[in-house]
C-alpha cells in the first residue's frame, strides 16, 4: 500500500509528563476527549506512581509507564520515548499530534484541520510558529546561542520561532523529527536544548520543505506566551508578525474570529488559566 493512504489507520494524540498530578493533567486529557476525537490518546508517564497511572486510565487514556535515571534530562528524553513508541507501533497510525501536557488544551478536534490543510498541501508535518522572529524573542535567541553557538544563531536569527510544544503530521515524520531533536540535544550540557534544536531543524532541509508552516490566520495552534502574556505584550508588540488573538470568555480566537484548534501556554494568562482549569476539573 502507498504510505499514508490506508483508511484503517488510526490517529493519535500523545504527550509525555513527569512530576505532575492528575489536576494538572485534566485539562489536556478532558479537552481532547470533549472535542469528539476518536483516535488513541496516550500519555507516556515518566517515573509516575501506580496510583496516578490508575487515575489516568480511569480517564480513558492509554498510559505507558517508563522509569528514568536520577539525573536523566527528562525534557530531552521524552522525545526518545515518543520515537520509540511510534517505532514499535509502525504502520498503526496516520496522523500524530505530539503535544505538551501541562499548559495545553484542545479547543477542537485537530484531525479535521489536518485533513483539510495538511493533506492537500502535500506536506508531511505542520509547524506551529510563535509569530515572531528569533532575533526579536530574547529567550529563544539565548537558547539557540547557549546550546548551539553563534554559528547556528546566525543561520536562524531572521527566521520565525518555531515552537516544539506541538509537533504534528504523519506518524513516520513526527517519529523521526522526535529522534532528530533528541540526537541534537543528547550531548548538549544544558537542560532545555530541545526548543533550540527544533528551531534549527525547522529552518533547514529537508524539514523546512516537508513542513506546512501555519500562521495565526490558519487557526491551528496558538503559542500564547509571546502574543498574549500580559507582562510581555508591550515588549513584543512591535515585532509581532500578526494581530493578537482574542478571548471572548470561553474561546481563544484569531483576529478573524476563528477558534484555534489548540491553545498552548494558556497558563501564562491568568484569565485563561482560571477558565480552562475550572472547565476541566
């Protein structure tokens, strides 16, 4: 069979967590379940207690428990765990959405968006940009410099920040992107090199050309820190590539009023945090 065409393949939403309890996980779990998503939902649990694993299963979610070493860089190691999971499930899944867990909610089923936008594009992945250039966003600029040096910073500084909080697309491409992020980071001495590695990978071939690069107008993912965090709005306003999103009291929307399928970093905005936390208790 040709790749990506079998109608019997399932879709998957997957995340990795460590150090969280069920209340922190509930918005992620319950939001995707309430969108009408019919595929598999999986959480890879690093060093979680048995009682928490059972609570998660009680929410109707597949759990894969994993043990790590005492000094394991879990934020990097998670990419290897997702690669390994997808490698072992090769051929089972069509679309995979690998999403951060503690600060992300699903407002809509992500699969119709992927079917409508990714399939016709002929691309294999979709990237969720932060709508600001690397050189204009201090944290990401510093992460690239600190982890990979000025040489790579000069390659990416004029490109948009690409956020690794949501990596989505066809299963084999999500799988292999996770491996590339892990391999770039595994010998870097700093804890959070994954974001910098993802920015670099998404700026070079073949990843640039196989990726659909979405904007806020596409209403795919909102990465809210740069656009909406109250104490950053004035700082980044001159550099935003699109108009800010809005919140109508129940839904985060783009400037055209379209609801985003996924809202990432909602915990940076107190009003949004209060709403989503209470909604998914």
